[in-house]
């Protein structure tokens, strides 16, 4: 006996409706799950980016130097007190520096950050960069007191003997790099060779610490100008130094006061002028290496009425480093989630 067509269609329709309802519920559940997973991924990515940015900013402002004992000891300079390892951190994150497996040479930096409702924590091993100083030709303690160049100052970051050497900035120092950019624009006597990078931020050079290390090494207190090629020496001048006789030098020359060059003078290595540099009109100063400048009592770091040249020389810097261990910037050697 044949059943009426309507009696079959109704159960089939009900089955189809039930299947469609189940499938729709399943798809809705999958969609909700995917939305939750995607939201969690976005939150985790935002938190990770915040932690990574926080870490990079903290490392960039850590003092240049040799080990990290001053930072680990905190503001009171004494290990084993509550302020140990306290480092400034941007808003939205916290940070703490503690001795690592090799003590103060490679400490561990723990960073925690929150963003978009999520949180992330990173642990990085901190060490020193391979390049000396701030990876710049000129390293200054106060870019706001760069001074004036009424003569000429040539900055050349190219080393013909080492074309593979990393690029260097012309000038580096603390604060906003735009201040140094503006100074370069305002000083038509300053010329940067092609291949010399624009100014960059760097912590101030640790001049007092370097002087103390040079004293410990028995640095000579006087400079006797000689004819090139000059012998490699480590020289620390406690006050000002006036060079009014033509000559040459090599190694590390640290004048804690003002370096006043009144006759032609060439140097290979690192010259530090803690109270600034003067190059008198008619005099010429040629430096193959790096120039580090401080300021004294608000006086400008540069007063160049003559001609000065600072060019990169990898071999000269290596020879200086062999005489005196020189400071380097901090950098993250590796990191992991914690």
C-alpha cells in the first residue's frame, strides 16, 4: 500500500531541520571558540610586544661600562640592600636586574608588561656590545652643549682597511637625537662623509669610571708630543692641557680638563676631553679613532676655529683597547618567556 506523499515529507523535513540546527549550533560554537582564541592571541601578542618594547628601552638606557655592578648595587651603591637591581622602566612594565650565572658580567633582566588586558614576562641575559663606546665617531655627555664649529670638522665613519666594519654614527649622546641633528644643520662647517650614520641616542660616556681605571693602570700624567709614528701610550692629564707644539700621539689620551690644541696634532686611538675640545684658528687636529667629550661648568664641548677630522680606524681602536679596557653599551644577548 502506497503512503501519502505528505506523510513521508514531514519526517524528512523534521530530520533536515534537526540536522541543520545541530550543524548551526556546532558552527556557532566553533566560531565562538575561534573568536576567543583569536582574541587571546591578540592579547598575548600585544602583551609580548609591550614586554619586548619595554626590554629594549630599558637595555638602551643602561649605563655604558664594563660590568653591571653599579646598576646591580642600586642607588646606594651597596649590594644586599632593598634597592638592588632597581632599573627605571617605562609606564606599564616593571623590571629588575639580578646577577646571572657569571655574576655581574652577564646579569639577568626580568621584565613584566601588560597591554590590552593581558600580561607577559620576559627574562633576558644582558651583556656588553662588541663595538667600543657608543659606536660613533664622537660620544658626548651633553648634546645640548655641543658648542660651535666656526672652522671645519670632518666626520668620516669609513675605514678603507675595513670596508666590512659596521656603520657608525657621526655623533652619539644622551637625550633626543634631534638635538644633535639640529646642531649639525646649524653648523655648516661640519661635514659628514657618505656612509656616516645620523646621530643616535646613547648613554653618556662613563668618564669618571674610565679615569679611575686608567689611574689603576698607572697612566702617565703628561704628554710629550712626538713625531709620527708615535708610540702607544696611556696618558691621563688631571687638568687642562695646551698643545702649542706640533706633534703626534697614539693609544688613549684622557684630558680631564679642557684640551686646547694650538698647533697641528695627530692622534691614533681614543681621545677623551673631559672639559671639552678647543682647536685654535690655524691649527689642525687629525684623529684616527674616536673622540669622547665632556663639559665643564656649562662650557661647550667643542670650540673649533681651526680644522679637525675624526675618522674611523678599526686597528687604532683595537690598539687602544689592548692598552685600556674601554666601556661598551649594554645589549640583550638572549631572552625567553617566563
